């Protein structure tokens, strides 16, 4: 009788182990996601700025030099070669008083561990999306490990251009009092 109970117990344990192994084999890596912060980097000319952007429907804050982060977007724990995101953004042209909306599907560049998601709006109109623990604001500094090496302009077009007249404040703008 005792042997029969031990046999049943061992059979039950073996059955549970087999079920556990089967469950592990059915794990879907694409569903194993990690939340990360989202930051936009604006590489555009001085009179242009990215005022709003989104990644797969998650709104980011105004792109700039890398100081503002929004929580959160999710990335797969493991990078895949077919990994793409949809990026939408608005570019304000402060000089011409115009704005344009854009949307593009772009690949997420290869990463090891999922880290901060950086969306780079490049001067040539392209968009690069990278996941990196290294900040973009000092990407061009010697020894920086941030993957995108491209100048990030130090600009504040909203302080330079008057959107009512489309002129620089240092030109004939009646709404700006000169110091």
C-alpha cells in the first residue's frame, strides 16, 4: 500500500514537471516586454522644431536635446531583426509659420538589454530609433557610448521667432520689445 502511494505521488510530480516543461516551450518571446522611458532628440535646423511625437501611439514630449522623458513604451526583452515601430511627429517651421505632420514605420536598431528609447529626428528628414542606456545629449563627447553621433543643435526657436509675424524678434517684429 505504501509503495502504491509513493508511486502515485512520483507519477503526479512527473506529470506536473512535464506540464511545466511544455508550458516553457510554448513561451512567446514577442510578448515578453519591458517598460522603458521615451525621449525625442531634435537634430533639425534652427528654425524647425519637433513639437509633438509618438511611438506606436504613445505620446512623447517635445523633442529637444534629450532632457525630457516620458514613461513608458514597451520593448521586447530580446531584440528581433523584424522589429519596427510607427513614429508620428509634427515639425513646426518657425520662420515660415507652418507646421507639417509626418508618420513613418522605422526599424528599431539592434540592442542588448532594453533601455531608454531614443527617437532621433535627423536633419535629412530620416528618423532613427535606438534603445540605449547612454544619454544622447552628450553623444558627441569623447568616450560617449550613445549609438547616434550627430550634432544636436542648441536652439530655442520659440524665443527667436514671432509666430504672429513669422519674423525673427531681432528683425521688425512689433510684438517684441527690445531690451
